[in-house]
């Protein structure tokens, strides 16, 4: 719905017209840029951290490698 290169209406005004905050527009734009592989990996990291909040990044990386997802 938002045309980022519109010659007359700024992104801020377009967001205002449809009732969308600019931060939401930019956040969704960032998420769209991620590959499905990265999104899946981030979900897995989140699940591990939620279950084991005392694990650090090295331990989480080790668990992911054991699962065969080290790429």
C-alpha cells in the first residue's frame, strides 16, 4: 500500500493516511529482507534460549551445530 518512491507524498504522510506507524512500516520492511533460512534459524535460537535462558551464545551455537544446522 505504501509507495516508497512516490514523487509527491512522503512515506510519513502515506503511513498517516492509512493509519500505520512509520516504525511498523520500516520494521516490516526489514523482516521482508530476511531469507527463510535466517528466519528459521532465528526461531530455533529463540526456542533454545526460551527453554535454557542460562545458555550463552556458544552453547546455543553448539546445540545448533549438533542438529546439523550450522550453515
